[in-house]
């Protein structure tokens, strides 16, 4: 998600029940982007998907959130260290992280198991729930917020999971470093919607970022995203339907029902009860 705290973070600045939710305002008919305007915005960022050294506009804003004792313990105690791929208190240095499968070489699943990468798992509740539900699939989560990283590692450790690894850092930079055709599924749940027009360039789903994402996906692999912001939902449909190399699982212009493997958060459930929408999209690499 542009790696902002998820809906299950009570300290999150993005709450599905907020009065500014586009489901309760007439945002769909204002500033609705076209594919050409999205591409023009992307070109203005002078980014090359294949160049690992050009710094692009961040899709996330690092926020200060409270860290509880369990999260702090998981970031410092040796019994949780094997979940943390790099320095979780540091600046997200990704040097040397160029093969996610190798992280599981000594695990029960091994390096050849199906591999899911979740971008911006927030506090990790749904990420850990998915990993526990599919023990034969390996899960890597990338996040920039230390309290979420710590809590996620703590939950993985207390449940004894062997199929979880956690990385601190920018997901786009990480994806640039990975091999082609490397990941079976990439998940982006409830990304920061960057609702102001001048911030659209920060939205994760854009043509230039999707070039980086699809490069790392295996043929037949999935890119799965979900949002509760209506404007962003239709923005993503327009960008992704027009992107060569991806096919909308539900058909062009359509959303998909929430799949059983994506847990519903308490904030998502509360929003739905109040009439707010949630939109899922699954795209398959051709």
C-alpha cells in the first residue's frame, strides 16, 4: 500500500470511517483521470523501470506511531531475529537483498514454494493471518514503519510460523533489485490513496511502477490490490486495464469479489456496515 499503516492500526491517519471517505462525497466526477493524463504524469517523473539507481517519488510517507512492548521486543530479542531480513530500526537499507526465494532456503518449505510479496502490511494482522492459513506458501512483507514491523514479527514468532520474512524498506527499490519472473503473487492492500490531485504522482498504481511490479511477477502470477477509496479504485482499473502484459481476472472494467484468502479487517467490516465500498482487483501476468 504505499506502505501506510493499515486499517487495523488504531493510530492510522487513514480510517475507512472518516467523513472524507469518497463513498460519502461526490469525488467520482471531479478530477477523474484518463489513461493519457496518468501516462503524462508518469512521464514527468523521469523514471526508468530498468534503472536501479534513479530515485522515484515515494508512494509512502513515514509516520510516527506508538510502539508497544511486544513490538519493541520482537525488534531486539534474538528469538525473533530470523524473521527480520534487514535492520528494522534503520533506514531500510536494501543492499544485498536480491533474491526473496533464497531467504527460505533453510525453511521447511524451501525456496521453491509459492511466493507471495505483500507491499505495506501495516501492523501485519491480515498478513500473518494469511501466512498461518497457507503454511506451504512463503510470505515476504515489506514495510517502512517500525511498530508494524515489530508487531508482525512478534505475531509470527508467537505462532511459530516458518514461512514469513519481513523487510524494512521501499518496495519499489526492492522490486528493482529482484530477478525477473520471481514472485507468484504481489499484494497491495489499502494503499495510501493520495486523494489530492497534486499528489496523484505518489499513487502506487501508475504505469511506470506497474512496469517494475510486472517484471518481477512470474507468468501467470497475480497482482492483487484492494482499496476503499472509490476514485482510486477507478483510477487503478483505468491504469491496469490499459497496461500491456496484465489481464483483469474479472474482465476489463470490472472489479472482483473479495477472495477468501484476503481477510477482512475490522475497519473494513465497519465501513461496509456504514455503506462504504471496498473494491478488489486481481490482474494476471500474461
